[in-house]
C-alpha cells in the first residue's frame, strides 16, 4: 500500500551498514483474521511467517500493529501448538523500526533534514502493546529544521483499528474526526506516525475535509536529507 515506507527503511538501514532481506512471500502477519476470531485461518498465514523468518538475525517492522502481532500475539495464537517455541523465538527478534534504531542500535541522529512543523500520532498497538512512545520522539528531535508540536490527544485512537473501521464505520469516523481536529489545533503541516494504517485513516478524513495537513510515516521523514 505504501512502498516508499519500506524503501525508506531499507535505505536508512543500509546506510547504517546492515544487510537487508525482504522476503516477498510474507504478505500478511494474519492479524485481520486473528482479530476477527478466525484463529485457525490466522495460523495458516502466520505459520508461513514463522517459517520464512526463522533464520533472521533481527526482524524490523514498519508498523506497531504488525509488530505487536509478531512480538505479542503470536505467542497467544500458537500457545499449546507445535509452533509455540518458534513463536517465542521470533518474538524475541522482532523490533518496531523506531525502537530498533534507538534501543537496539543506539542511533538517534540520522542526519535527516525535514523543515516543517509536525505533530506525532501514537498508534495504539505500538504504544499500548509494545510500549514505544519515546524512540520516535528522540529520532524526530534530531531532524534538522523539524519542529515537533505535541497534540493534546496524541495517545487517543484514530478510530481505524483494522477490522473495527469496517465493523463500526460511524464510530470509526467520529473518532478519526476528533483526532484530525486535535492535530489541526497544533498548526502542524504534517501528522507523523510509525503506523501506515493509522495514517491511511487520518489522511482519508483530512482529504475529505479539504484540509492541507498531510500525513507521513516516520521512516520517510528520517530518510530525507
């Protein structure tokens, strides 16, 4: 859906000296089926992920949502099965992108330049399941020309929630409108997040409102020079 996010991640990590592999047969982590209660179907998808990523040294993920699935919910999904141990091993190797840079590598300054006023949206899974609030802000603080203005409801859900948006569209839209209004109050030109699904929800609403505020993934900001 947003290939430039992945491209930006690869460019940054290769610039830092890492060898990157992007297995094409991993298309989905299985979270939509898992969240909808179809655990057997979710396992069919997730087993392929376990098999493909089992020899990876580290797995870096561009989304707090997918990251939470691999790092937290795979252990629940595969509990009591023959794949339980493999799920735990994979979980120990998984990092959301900003957390990998700051916590694992100790990198906060990538020499990026992005002259704009921005505000940051904390995706629910990245914040509540992975506990990642600090890393993205430490990275943004080092970006030349960037001014970060926190919105008052930075930790409030945008309303997407994966299948939630499809099951409860009116509630989802109302929540998204609250998020957009909170971001608009900051006077920011961009809403930054480390989860593309949140940004898709917010950008869709902003576009329909005729707003000039844009959304951008953290990796795309950090890849700017």
